[in-house]
């Protein structure tokens, strides 16, 4: 299913091109898949032959498809790890249409690499595991029938009350009645998209941004427009001009330790962003998974703390800091926006699991958790420093990065002679994984960046794995390029 919107600002040929790129990079169109003829696709989606020919030409030039004379057009062999063969022929399944536009993040989230740098997960050894074991035992003692009970649609009241108090530390004034407990921030993103975003609605995102959010908005048929970031996050001057022209319904942002770049949006820029949303009557979805993981000083207050008129939907994930296995997230909104999100949550799952919510309650704002967070920040800062040190000593000329002051990721810019997709293919051979920059862009065909997460591997694995990565990059250098370092 290739979907287009003839009222979009993006040219039709570009929309068709991106639809195929998204499906190919997500593995939804495997290598060797046969594409429709130009004439058939033009008829199916009701556009001109010239438009299809232009899209196919660009796909061929960029190495996504190849033309076989007399046979047709096929997805070119992609640089991806070999998948196991079952011996069964499932090719007939490709005749069943689907409505998946994009799912790039799924390719990187689960990895059995020895040097796992592809997903922003924290090393299980960095959590107070014995203490959490005790909490689970205590929950069962207090409520032996807990597994026989459903959780409420809105979430456990005790947890919502605790989180209401917790949010006050960030100057977010709300009530337990205006909070929803979600199965991680990802469900919160999906919930907002399901409720407020439909085909053709304009969503503005940072470029680059969190791939899981792009996947969700693409699945809703949104028109995604992007604003580049600088060292202070989203360029609000460019955002203003875009809003004037396109009237967005939603702005998605991660202003604190931005994923993937690690930048921090200053307070003044946050105020301007909120002013823009208010003047254009659009929503801001503020995704805040990393604000508790700071290395030097606390980051600025959330945009939600400035919101007096209900323009900001605030998402707070607890998986990164307290208990990943519980998959607990928080959504704060107000007015009819909250009521509609509540109704959508009921349609989605009838309520999150009760057991995991009860386990989290005593961890919120406890002295034990404060001690854990201090140790976690120190450990992650040390791991970040290991990555930066190896890059400085071993990376070839032209490799640069932004130094994050918190969060879990380093954003690396590669020289023009390194394609991050080719680099990943070679790195996988040596059991190293990372997230290619191309997954983090909704529109741009970017191939010279990558995100390296330093949070899952220990310092020895980080040192060895990044050294392997640098060795591969050194080997990819053109012979005329000298090799002074980072």
C-alpha cells in the first residue's frame, strides 16, 4: 500500500520515493521483491506516469531498486544481516496488502551483537535488582490476589498521586485526575497519534528525531515536516515560518537530552516554542525520557511547566531510570484533550498491568531511588567518557560528535566517504551494532550520521567495540586521505 496526499507540500514523486524507502529500510519490502510496473502503480494511486517514473529513477539512483530488462523492477539487495531460512515459501504473502508505512526502529531495537550500541537501554547491572525483588515479594504479600485483578484504564491511583507530587519538583502543576499511566512512552506517543493525527494532518518534528515516533506518525498517514536542530535544539525561527505556511496539528519534540543528538533546548527557546504553539492553536507533544540522567547540572524546566492553556501533552518514561521491565510511562494533559486521550486508552487496552504499577509506587521519590540515580549518572558519565576518549584517539579525520551532557547517546557525524549503512553492515560482521542516522530522519535521505548508545555495554565492551568501529572506518578511508585523528 503506497499512500499519498495530493494536498501535501511535499511533491508526489518525493512522497512515493519515501514510501518505498521506508518500506525497504524497514524490511517490509525484502530484497528481491518485485515492484509494480510504472503503468500499474500510476493507475493504482491515480497519478501520472511521469510522477512514477521520476520516483523510480530516484530510487534506482540511490541504490534501492534495480531494473532487470524484460523482467521488471526489483528491490536491490540491501546491506543487512542474513536471516535464517525456514525452507517454506511464503512469497504469496506479499500479495496481502498492509498498512504499515514504516517500522525502521524495530530493526535496531533487538540485537544479539556482542557490542550492543544500537538501542537506548540501560545495562541491567546498573539497577538495584535485589531491592526490586524484595518489592515484588512485598506487593504479593500485601495483595495475594493482584494477578487476579485488572488495572484501571487511567492507571493505579496511588501511582498517579505519587507522580503528581514528583512532577511538582519540575514545576509541573497537575492532579492525579489529569494523568494517564501508559506502557512506556512509546504507547503514549501512539495514543496521541491515534487520537489526534489522521491522513494529511501536519506533524512537525525535529530533524533528526526519535525513530519510533516517526514510525508511529507515518502509520497514521501524517504529513511530516521537519525542522533542523542546532546546539540548542529545534530551530524555532524556522519552526515559526513553517507553522505560518502549513498550520500544523502537532509539534513533537524531545527538548531535554534530545534523542538522538543529546542537545538541550534552553529555557528561552522553550518559551518561544510554546508561544508558537499557542498562536497557531496546535499541540506540543513533549517527550521526556532522559531529564533525570544529567551529568553536570539539572536541565531547564519542561515546556509543560510553562503551559497554562493546555497546549502541551507531556510524556515521562520511567523505564530508562527505575525499572525497564515494568514498562511504565506517564502522560499528563488537561481539558478535553485529556478526556479524549482517556477514551482512546480505553479502546486501546482497557488499562495497563496492575502488578508492575504497584511495584513502581514505593520507588517513586524514595531515598533508595535517589541513591540509585546518583550512581546511575556517575556510571553513565564514565561510559560516555570512554566512548569519547576512544573516538578522539582512534577515529579518522572528519569524524566528529556532539558531547552530550546527559542522556544515553552520542551522535556522530561521519565524513562524506563513509556511508553509515555500509559501516553498519561491516560492523555487524564483527558483532558491533549501532543506529544508522537514516532511521532518525523522516524526510531527508541521510547516510553520514549514526547514533551510538553507551548505556547498555560496560566500559570494557565499549572500549573494545568502539575501537573495532574505528578500525573499520580507518579501513574505509580513500587511499589519498591521511589519517590524523578525531
